[in-house]
C-alpha cells in the first residue's frame, strides 16, 4: 500500500490493516481550497500534521468545512520536497496509547505544501495570491519559539533580520519578515481582514508574533519602504488579529517501532529522512493521545468552526491562565528538568526517566510543591487534573518515544517562561519568597551543568541545538569537572541576565543558590546523581 492519492483508493486494504481513511472527497476539497482559501499554516512539521491538520479533517468529515489547509514551510524546504510532494500531501497519524495500541489515520486535510521563500518563485507567487484572497481567514504558526526571535542574547538584531530590514518586503528571509511581506500583499489587495494565530508552545505567543512582525513593519515604514497606512492597518484589531493560544500535544521524532508496525501492515516507504538542516521527519507522525488547544476568539474575517473538533475558543485572560498553567507549572518546566538531567544521566527516553526515583520526585516537587501555589485556575481545565494526567499518564507512557535530547533543544529560549514566570510570581505574591525555592533552582543549575557537554560519568556528551549555545558556553570556559575551585563567578553575567531567565536571579534571592548547586554538580564524576540524592529525600 502506498501513501498517495492513488494508493488510498484501495480502501479495503487500508481498512484491513486497521488504518482509517479520510471520509470526504479530497479532490473536491483541494479544488474548493484553491478557489476560496481560508487557512494558511506556517510550519509543516509534526505538530501541524499530527494535531492541527487532523482537527480540520474532523470538520471536513462532519460537513462543517469544505476547504483544507495550505501548509507553508519557512525553515526547511526539504520537508515539502521529501515529505509532502512524494505522498500527495497526505500524512499518516499514529496515536500511541499507554497500553501499546496504535490508532492509525490517514490525514488528508492538507490541500498543498509550499516553500515560503522568494527564491522558490512559483511557491512564493502562490503564497502572494493566497494572501490577496478575500476568503482567507486565518494564518497560523508552529515555527517554534525561536522562529519569532529577532535578536540574540545580547539584544542585537540577528544578521538575517538586519538584511531583511534594509531590503524591505520584496525578498524576505526571516520568518517574521516573510509574514510582514505577505501581510503587505493583503494590505495592497484592499486592507483585507485576517487573523495571525501563533499556535507555538510558548508564553504569550500571540504577543511575540505581533511584536516581531510590527517591529519589522515599523522599520520599513520609517525608512520609506512601506507607507504609514500599512503600519496602521497592521495595528488595527478590526483588520488584523493576533490571538493568543495554548497548545499541548507531544509529537516526538518518528519511532522505529511505529515504522516497523506500518511496514508490517503493508504500508510502503515509511522510512524517515534527515534533511541537510538536520530535520528528522517521516511520512508518518507518532503522537500521544491527549491534546489541548485554547484560542482567543479574535478573528476579523471569521474562522473555521474548530470548536466542533474540541478546540476551546475564549477570551485572552482565560487563554493566558491556561497557558500559564501548562507552560509555567504543569508540563513544560517538568519537561525541561527531565531533559537536562536525563541527558546528563544517560537516558534516551522520558518515560524511562519517570521510573527513576530521584527524577520522578524532582518533577513532582517542581510541579506540585513549587508551581501549584502560584498557578491560576483557568476555569476550563482544572490544574490539578491536568498535572496528574501529565505525571501519572503522559510522561510515563513508554510507548511515546520522546527523548530528553529533543526536549533540551533551544532551552535558552524556554527557561525565562518555564521557570522565570514562577519565580516572578513568588516575588509578587504576599507570603511567598522566591528565595525559599529549591527544586526550580536545581533545574536551572542542572541546565548550566548540562552546557559543559560532559555527562555524569565525565564523558563527552552532545549538547542539543540552541541559538545561544556558543555564547553561553563561553561563560563556562575554564570550569573543570572535578575541580569546583575552577568556578569563580563565571556564571554571574548569565544568572543576572533577565533576557535568559526572565528575572535577575540575584535580585530574586536565587543567584547564589544556583551557583552553589552548580558547584555541587561539577564536583566530579557522579556528582549529578549524588546532588539529586542530597536534595531529593
């Protein structure tokens, strides 16, 4: 069986293999999408194919929608060339249940895949056409948190951003400049309304998106590259919306176990590919079953009826409270703590870490003991129910092939929210003192120890990709494992950097504590394990 339009016509074979096929006319959907596009999504990776596209598939199947989603990739053209085009834009979603059952579905709601880059002239012209279409309602994003960043650790504009600012909207390269340039097309087509919806797993994602795009637009305006009316259009909420959202679903890298299961079912060509940009991706997406999407209902040109697919539409305050609950307390900080300590201790599975007594207690203390006192109940998802699901069901699911090495990616972009927000909440709440925190500082110290690129046995260890990795590791220069005296305050500029942690850790009463824990962690081989034992009784 081949995963393409012709292959899925053999319905009986797919059904015998237990694979659910789309229950709508894919050709009719694609024709209607081309004529009246409603939804463009930037970021063609796993979370899109394994969650967001499946939501639209539900609407297509129940008659609540007639159009699909146009996927646009800003970072890695090979995803379109090797994962979308050879499979006629179909994806195979595999949900991994805690009991080992695999629920398999062909996702057919993706109308087409495009490379969002001016050098791909045909695709770029098609994107411009889409953005000039009055029917376009929503432009969504899963480009990871670093996709919105215009600056480095020092607050200086990235070189690619400086080039885009000087060049204007004709040939952008950075994702945010690409969005600004396409928004300019929509403005020129008659100031048409639209919503730009970040669905990335980061705090205040809509604010990050709007801030970055508007900064580019403002520079272009000040330098005469676009008219002032365009800037006014982008800041008019009746024309352009930037809703906030909270998203939650784990879609880890492709599992060999799932690949083998699909091939045993008779599905051909399921092998993952590794692109030149090191994207590891497959025709299938393996994912956990639980999923949440909460979106601020701010759509100037209407929106798909995604509430019929389980999406919560609500006000910004509720979105913010839900996001805070997840990102700063109930899931993301636990993930980051497991990531850095898992790498140091030689784990390659989050589920295996949850069987480690010290690591399980570490995330319980971060979540239950230190996070829950400042969490706000959003009213639509109860925090205690959510964190129980995370700790008792989701993280221990041994069939989810999620790796600490994957989660450790881009940690510098995450700690300010995942831990800094809780520290700030302790600073602002009467009766709470951030200096009393123990397990959050231990997680931060563990991350800095991880950046030494030596595991707990003292052996070289690969550090996951991070835009600030080289800058941060420069501060660690001269620190030797097994020689705590080699530390003489090198980390102070990092610990007081609010751009990294969201707070000055010294002003919060935690700088010296993190330094002390770090020195314990570098005392020698096996010091990571011994330090965990000391703090987690």
